[in-house]
């Protein structure tokens, strides 16, 4: 796992200081090695210091082939291709012998070098379709004068870019590297992205909070040539098409084999590995299977809270004890508040998911023991585990599903249901997931900002995905949209930034694309059981390894007691800071609503406000 950055232009317009600053800004992602290569507009490889048109840099976290042979940027045999790469290409070993037989010469055992030779032999899209992994890279093809940017299918590894006015381009693993170049105007804010963040907790798709910086979408590659950039999608997996009607045990057997293989691939490493364990279904199943596949005690890592209603550590301890695995627990407390600002700042833009805090600390704890950790990320999206999936079925599912998902409603909730049913799942599902009501929206933002948004549909970046699954059942539609938005733009962003803040690599077996493709064909009953609980097939599979009573409990989620922490001193400080906020897009008078003196605030809005103050309230 690494940090990458690079520049390209038609002219020798960049200088070494820009590249060095960009590389230094992401040094935390790769503490083991660093390198850079630059070329002139005429194609000449240059020494450090000269103005250049093309530059690639990398910060390396050594996982496979720890020797100097893994140094990047890396080239092919004749130096016509160069790559700066972040990620893991798990099945790279399948292609080495084939490529050697075709005349390619390997100098290392790195997966990085295999990408170069696959591209050289087959071209970019066939190469990407052969890759099982998580990755982002920039590849300079000097013969074609092309820079190729690419991301993995699910978007586990990040890649940002900015097109410059003269047709040049700068890219990086994190926005802080692009901002460090001085080529971007920080004051140009994307109003739609800011609205998305406050409404849903994250910016979506290609958008970032900065108008000039864009995110390369998952399962896409981009080709820069002669000042123009073209994006291409190379993979998709709509849910709810062809349905696999085999018996439940047969489906569970296939998933067991798929997950064991996915875990086996993700255990390939030349450094120590562990597992994040919350005690929930997703991480418990990964832990149980990983212990069997590895045949050794990997070690697990768990976060605890003093507030019992948020604390899942006792459940994790029971699972680890049953599996005879060593578990390391760290308790997160409000007196750690001095680090919270640094956690929020690490995202480079306001980010609305306060579970970044425990993710940061579990990563920090794990890194003291291992360099790679397996996680249960993706289980809820891929196998329908969120409460809002049941809620969507209650509102828009077939009559039998609506009946089974029914719950007691207040008069106000019944009125809301009428509106949501009329809206339908495409717009209604966004209302179910949104965090900011219309009334709060008008309180938080200034009249100037609200005028900017007039007539603009900030939700389009989310709802456009419904068109690809318009013929699918409602549950499949919700899953697909969550995979394309909430998972890609919130969950995976959170895990990448918080783990890489400690140079820890996280690997997600549920997000092996073969597992996702399998899940896309599952029948409804493999997702929801008779009691309308999600992840039915994961429950069936986990019961083969862990007694049911150890994991059958209400879904808790990886949340923090942020509202409690915002009482007393911290709340007073944040209320005063918001009241003094002078940003033209926000209403300073919302301070008492966001951080009420009685402490009864919304934890979602309070974290949004905290993140906004951290990133946008600069002197």
C-alpha cells in the first residue's frame, strides 16, 4: 500500500518543488521508501531540478517483495512504460509465467511489475479485467504520450485529479497532495458537494468539496493525451438481474468457497497480518474463516467505549475466545478529544462520518502489531444488512414484504410514509437515508448558499444509479445504489484514510469482485430471513463456526457517543466557534441549534459541524 502522485502537461511547466511537496504531503501512506521520475515535453528523462512536463512520484509501504527491486516509480524492460502504483493485485502470480513465455522480463517479485507487462501485452482494459485486487495507479506510456489513471472495481483505493486551465493534469492518492502544489484555488468550493456532505455525510461520485479537484470513479480508467482527458468504465455489477435459485445450503457452500479463496489471496504478504473484529456478523465470519485458512493465530483488534450502549467489545471478546484467537482491545474516551481535530482534518474536506474516530484508533492499535489487517467492510451493502433496507421494503416492497416489515408508527410517521410512497424508491430512498431535514438545512446554511442551490438537484449524483437497476426488485436497487454511493464514497474513504494515517493496509474479502458478482444473483430469501433480518446467508454460514447466540443481537453499527462528548467543555467550545464562523456559506446563528446548552443535539449534525469548522474555518 502506498501513496502516489504525478503531473502531466504538454510543456515543461512543472518544477521539482511542486512534485516534492505533493509527495511529502502523503508520506504517511508509505514510510518505507520513496522515489520520483520526471521527463521533458520532448520525452527526455531528466535529472532532479530541471523543469519538466511529466512527473511521477511514490511513497512506498512495502508488503510484497521488501527488497529494493520493488522501488517505484517502476519501468518495463526498455523504459518506455513507467508506473506509480498504490494497492494490491492479489492474483498477479497467475500471469507471471504466461508473460515470461511471451518474452517479458521480470526484475522483481512485485505485483506492480506484472501490471506493466499486462498492459504492454494486452492494453489497459484487458489488463484491468484480469486484476483481482484493490488499486489505483498512474501509468505513463512514453511512446503514445499518454498518462493512464485507473481505480479498482469497488473503489477501495482512492485517486483524485485536477485538470489545469492549460490542459495539464495533477493526480494523487489524497487531495492534500494536489493542494500542496499551489495549483488549486482552495476558495473555489463546489456548492453541490458541500450540500451533499451535510445532507448525506459525504460528497458523491466525481465531486469533492473543491471545485477544481475531482475523484476518479471506481471501476474507471482515464486516458490523458494532448491536454484532453477521457474516462472509461470497465466493470459494473447491477444487482437483481438473473437470480440463482439453488437451495440455501448450496448457495452457502459456494459463498464459503469464494470467501475462503478471497481470504487466502488477501493473506499473501511478506509482513504480519491481523483482523479487525467488532463482534458483529461481518467481521466475525471473516475472522473465523481467516483462522481456518491461515492455520495460525492471526490476532484480532477491537475498539471499546466506556458508554455501554456503544460498546461492542464484550461481543468481540466472546467471539475471539470461542475461536481461540488473541484479541487486543483499546478503549476510546472523550479525553482523547485533542486528536479528533486531526482525524477530521485528515480527510482534506468535511467528512460526515464520526465512526472515523474508532476506525482511526483500531488502525493505530493494529499497526503496533501488524502491517496488514482484514476487515468486514462491504458485508452490509453486498448482503443487505442495513436497517434502511428493511425500511425500504416496508415502504415500497411487495405486499407480503410490507406486511412482514410493518412496525408501530406515530401519526407523523404515517403522514411521512404517504409522501415517501408517492415519491417512489428513487427519490424516497434518498429521503430515508438523508441526515438533514429541510428545516435544519435552512438553519445551517446562509441565504447566499441557498440561492446558489436554487434549481440545482444535489441528489442527482446519487439517484442516477437507479436507472441501471430500474427493472430489479426494490431491495436489489437499494443495495446497488448503496454500493455505488455510501460504500464507495463514505465507508471506503473512511477506512482508507484512517488506516493509511498509520501506514496500515486494510483488505476486504467481501469486496472481492467475484463475491460481489455472486451476491448480485442471490434470491431475496438469501438476503432477508423470515424475521426480516438482513444478511441471511452470512448468518447461515457463520453458524457453522460460531454458536448463533453469540452473534444474534440487534445491529449496533460502528458509532461513537459523539453527542455525549459534545456536552460541557467541548460543546461550549464548538458553540462559540460556530457563532464566530464567518464563512459566507454558513449561518453563524445556527450555533445554539447545533450545540444546544442542554446537550440534546444531533450527533450527525454536530460531527458535520465539527468537520466543517476543522476544514473550512481558517483564520
